[in-house]
C-alpha cells in the first residue's frame, strides 16, 4: 500500500561472513528493533517459506500478524514517528532473498494514498487507530473508444486489530486516515521493498465514480 509520495526512514544492511570472506547481504532490518518484531519476522519467514500460492500466503501471514497488533512492545518510538507533510513509511525488515518485507505506515489525520495497485501479495494489520479504505474495479474501455474507468466496489473501516490480505489482480484501492488521531498499520509484502522503494505497481489517474 505504500506509494512513492510517502516519506521513508532509512535502514541498515547486514554483513555476513563466508569461507571466502565477508559478503554484503541484501537483508535489511531497522537500526533499532524489538524482541516482538524479531519474533514476528521469524513467524512470517516460516509462513512464506511454505511456498503456498500468493493468496494463501497472504492469509497465513495474517494469522501470524494478528496476535502482535496493538502490543506496546512491537515498535520503537522511532518506528511510530510521523511526518506532518505526508504519511510516513518505516521499513522494518527485508528478507535476504527478497521474498518478503515488513513495513510500518504512520498516518496523521487526513493523510492517505492515491488510487493504486501492488507489485505482490500483501497482508495488512491495523496497529493503532483506524484506516479507511475504498476498493475499486477497473472497467476496460468499451468499443466506443472512451477511456477506461474505475468503479468503487466498497468502503471499509479497518479498526485496530483488523487484518486483511490480498494478491493481484483485483487489488486496486486507496487508503486514508479519516479519524481524529494517529493511525499506524503494519504491512507485509511479498517483495523486496528495500530494493523497490515502494509496493506500488501502478497509480491510477483514471476517472472514478467516487
């Protein structure tokens, strides 16, 4: 659910040593972390490692994520930091083989994304506050030559503790914080966000009914 318009915190890479000398790993984890976050990453690693189809992987990761949501010891204060200009992305972990990443998004009231879809399966969970989501279906252009358009298929209010998972196609939506306080959500993507910088495949500028 992240877009390139959100601000991003920096992360650190790790160095591993082999028999031929030190090598730079592609794994990323936050400069400061918590025992609970490390435990969550291990649980996600186990779920992803089963090699199930994307939609089933997203569901299984959701089962692992749900018990950690709302726990005071999940994130550091730095990982809950916001940006007054736009929602903020904190990259918490990117697996060494690129198979998944864990991100925290922090939203102040009124902040949100554009309409977009994703590069991979995704599982999201609300850690604090509420997230508002509008889902869309893309209608292709008819034979008359008119432009393709988006049709809203539903509005969802995801309260603290709510978890959802999805996999492309059919993953077009926008997300925003319509509440009076801060919202924080955790997102697990089946992609290397440390390399891509974003989970967004496409931002839609097409006409939408709402």
